[in-house]
C-alpha cells in the first residue's frame, strides 16, 4: 500500500512477477487496480533488463516493452 502510494507520486509503478496466474500475479494485479501501476507476468532476464533500462513513460508502456523484450529473448539455440 505505502510503496504503491509513493510510486504514484514518482510516475507510477511496473511490477514484474514470475508466473502468470500465480499468487504473486493475482495479489499484485489486485493491488495495482485503479492505480498508476501495471503488472507483467512471466518474468525473464530480457524483461528485467528492458524494464531497468527503459524507465521513462507510463507503467503500461513499460510493461508492454518488457513483455516484447521477453518474447524476443526466448529462442531455441541448439537443436538436434
């Protein structure tokens, strides 16, 4: 509650969680509702790096960019 209130004064909050539909995702989505906050689930390193290096803009824009970066970071590098 307090961290969310403080983050709204500072431009909003992007919350990254590990697993879509898991407890952290569900709780964070409820807390973020009606606030200047966004939740992106399915966290991987590409998402985290993108979010940390693109802190300008709204939380919704940051979430979209992080999700796209995460998708691009997933690939098969070796096949038999």
